[in-house]
C-alpha cells in the first residue's frame, strides 16, 4: 500500500470553480444577499450617510466567512444545501432528535 502515487492533477480537476477563494455558488449567494441588504438598508441609512456600510461591510463579512469555510472543503456550502434540501426537519424532530429522508 505504500507504493500508491498521488497525482496532484486529480484534485485540481475535481475541485469546483472558485472565484476570489469561494465557490461560484457562494459568490452568487453573496451577491444576492448584498443586493437585498442594499435595498433594505438604503432607506434607513441614506439619511445618516451610512450607505457605505450596506454596500461594503455586508459583502466583506460574508466573503470572509465563505473564504475561511472553503479553505478546508471547497464544497461545504453545496453539501449543506444538499443536506437541507434532501433531509428537511420532520414534525416530531424535538421528540426524536433526528431527521429522516423524504421518500
């Protein structure tokens, strides 16, 4: 077993597309959340001159969280989305303490 050869090309070919250190899916989610935050906070912050907060701080914080989450496993958000969509909370989750797959 010690004669196995690791090929670095295999890992490079199986990684998802990355943009600025995060996957494209997370980047698009970040863009959508930033747009929604901008639209919601625009009316509240335009009078205080803090519109820059909604446009810069929200995406930077989200991107930093996504970047550090993607360092170890790039597909962490895809796996989480699959888990949430395939295994929703069942009505008696509080009693049993677990989920079940949908048939």
